[in-house]
C-alpha cells in the first residue's frame, strides 16, 4: 500500500509563545530563518508523499499563504540575493499539493486528525507533528514507512523518554517483535510514572490505516475534555495490529521556547554560513 497523504495538525493556539502568537502562528516562528512547519513539509516531501493536509484554526490562514508561490515577491527577494531560500519554497509548491482543513473547536489531536477524514477516505495516511523536529541518519517518517511496507499496519514513532518525563506522553504497552520494532498491546495517555506500562513515549510521527478514523469517530472526550489520539490507538489495538518503532534520531520539542532554542543551536552550528561563528560564541559564554 502506498502512502499518498500526510496530515500536519497545526490548529493549536501556541500559548507558550505569547505574545508573538497573538498575531503570528506558532508554526511560522522561524528556527533561525525557516519556520518549524517547513521542516515537517520537507520531511514529508523527502519520502515521496504527494498530498499534505494542514489542519488549521481560524486566524491561521497565513500558514497556507506561506507555502503559496508569490511571483512578484519572489522576484523582489531574488534581486536581493535570497534566491536559494525562495527556490526552496517554490520547489515545495511544485512538488506537493497542500490544502487546509479547519478545526473549528480546540478538542485535541484526535479531533484534529478526524477533521481531515473526508480527505483521507479509505487510504492509509501519515501524521507529522511540526512541534517534533527529529534529526537522524534517516528521516523519521522514512523509518516508519520502511516498517509499514513490511507489516501494512498502523505504526507509531516512539522513544524511551524516561520515567521523569513519562507523564507528558502517550505511552505504549509493548512486546518486542524484531530489533527496535514493537507490537502495541495498549496505549495510555499521560500516565503517572508508577502506572506507565513502559518508558516508550509516542512522539510526533505516525502512519495509520483508515481504521483509526473509525475509532476516532466513536471516541469520547478523555483527558481535559479532548478527543485523545492515544485513546483511539488503544481502541484500535482491539481490532487490528498496531506496531511501534523506536526511532533512531535526536528529537527537539520546538513547541516550547527552550526546545526551539536548542534546535536552533544544533541547526546553527551545522550550517556553513554561521556554524563556526556560533560555535566560537558559545565557547566564550
């Protein structure tokens, strides 16, 4: 089965980044000079997925506008020596089809994915959370696809997040299948450390069969009154196989100011144009 569509949930209000998010969507705040959501779109492009559905909220229309080609503005910026950066955006517009779906109520990640169900219909699909930036030898989404092509079942990205952080995550009850591939027997949203079935927290990359949409359609509000994706995953394990992959990569939560700063530093020191100067500055601090 080919994965043709990816969903990017981007309807959150970004309260951690106030006051900037009063007028600028959190997903467009730059990590140095590239918005976080562009990293998500480029990862999706890199694995050959053709369609992207961005789930947005009222007032976040600028996210879709960012990815639209603007010939007049492009020419102006190109004349200022910024052609390469604009060419990246133009390549996105030429390579993938991006559309938006509105989430009218803030009812959680599960609800956001369900908002795109009419676009998905009966095909498997990917979900990429733009708050999770993962650096590794292979894109995290490609790692999931490699396993999906073997099992043709829903598969979640997980990492060992440690007992001190476990209450921030959806947590799986795993059985080892092969190497870093796990079978999911259950999933619990934000458990207390003593109640967690493992130290594997679900992070922001998923591939789902259409069965998850049926489970979401029947889901009841869970923690803090939201439709929890983790609850729907737990329900899905009763009907079909669900797998998890311990992702090879370093993850930054760019949905927090500290996480975004750490990601910016790591990206910055790897860049040819500013890396050496940044490294020298950090050493002097």
